[in-house]
């Protein structure tokens, strides 16, 4: 029971990180279709999604340990 309680904050991290990156990619793709700028916004969305996922991982893994 204690192990499950300690692991609970980390159980959804993988899904959450994947959704964050995919959301950035989707928004970039949508903007590229709207403005005809392929692959500019797609790459920007990928970068922002990765940065947001990294920040989210940092907050979950590092800040919660304190």
C-alpha cells in the first residue's frame, strides 16, 4: 500500500508527456495547413511540446522529491 501511494504521482507521467508533445505537433500541423508554411509551425510545435513535456517531467520527478 505504501509503495503504491509513493508511486501514484508517477503513474500517469508517460501518458501525460506523450499527450503534451502530440498536442504541440497537432497545433503546429494545424497552423501549417492554415497558413501554408509547412513544416515551420510543425517544427516549432514539436519544440514547444518537447520543452513543455521536459518542464512537466522536471516538476514531477525533481520538485516532488523535495
